[in-house]
């Protein structure tokens, strides 16, 4: 499918104009960044894996009635999505202490939380995506109270569903980050899940060994990043047992 004008390039993805008004093409790059761009690498095949994993998860979530921006996958690196106005928040949902929460509150990584916790960060690279409260969000008009209520309810549904999906394949969902957008349909505006859900945006630990199967392998120099992402795709049944070669074979596709 012919891509239109490039309209945005982020750290791991590029957005192009889509074939029809109201659509965009989301292209998954192999670039990995961490610590607000201080650490960078190109990981062969990561974009292909994230495109497939995010497609699978968005379709499953759509199947339980959760509104998403996803329309369909176009090829190994691209998916067709609905154009939305991104709400400038990174919405984090946590089940187990890890990462920045462990540092901030002095909690041991792996400690169970008393209940699932939702946090908001203001999407702003220059500021390093600072943690903000609902007061900041409404005061600065980043989202309305109704939108915050919708975001919380949707994120808890995503968490329930993904916790079950991953636990069924021997993976513990520690935490994840999602983003939402405003979908304008005539007179109405709907809050829909946008961006991606992949091992770049989740913490996924093997349920028995505790092995990390997510971007922490890159952040913490553990190696085997794309192998871990392939393992997640294999367990979800996206690529065949012992497979993965076909993903890398398509790796040259731009
Ligand atoms: N996360 C993300 N993008 C970000 C920041 C965090 O996808 O810019 C995800 C991260 O992969 C993890 C969860 O959000 O699954 C919580 O991340 P945390 O706040 O612990 O940040 P980190 O330790 O990665 O700095």
C-alpha cells in the first residue's frame, strides 16, 4: 500500500498519512532507545516482532469490546490505524513493584503490590516524561475528568485481560504503559487505546524462572533482546514453535 507523507517520527515508530482520510500507517522501526534517548541501538527484527505482537494484542482487546485505533496489519512492519488526537499522557499500570516505582518508593523489585496501581506521566521528552497527578492533568487541560475516568476504567480492563492472557502462557505481567487518543466521529469524541502494546512497553517475567522477556534486557544490558521478544511471540502462538526465522527472513522488508 502506498504510504503518504511522513507526519511524525518517534523513537521506535514512524507515522505516515494513510490511504484514506482519518487513517494513518504506523511503521515499526528496529531502533531501541532507553533513558530518554541516552542509550540507543538497532535490534534486528524488533520492529517486525512488535508489529506482530501489538497486532495480536490489539485484536484480542478489540474482541472483548475495548475501543482501539487498530484497523489491520498491512505487512511485516506496518499497520493501518485510525487517526486520533493523542492525549499527552503515558498511562502506567503496575501489578508488581519494578523500575521507577521501586526506586522512588524503595520497594524491592518483584514485591507484590497491595492492588494494581495506575500512574500518569506527562508525555514530554525534554522533561523526561515526569510523573503527574490528576490535578496537573485537569489544571493544564491535558485531559478532562471524564477522559481520566475513561482512561482508568479502560486501563484496568486492559490489565485484567493481559494478566490472564500472559498468565496462560507462563508469563507474569509486572507492569505496562499505554497511550490513548481522541477519535472524532462526526459529533462524538471517543477515548480509544492507541500506540502499541509490546515487550517494549510491558515488563514480562517468565512465571517460573523470573527471566525478563522485555525491554529491560536492553535497558540493563542483559543481551538476547530479540530472542526474548520472539519467545513472547512464540508463547502467544504468533510464530510457530521453534520458529522466528521467518520473521528475521522478512527483516529486510522496508
Ligand atoms: N514504559 C514505557 N515507556 C516509557 C516509560 C515506561 O513503555 O517511556 C513502560 C516500561 O516498559 C514499564 C512501565 O512502563 O513496563 C513502567 O516503567 P517505569 O516507570 O518503571 O520506568 P523505567 O523503569 O522503565 O524508567
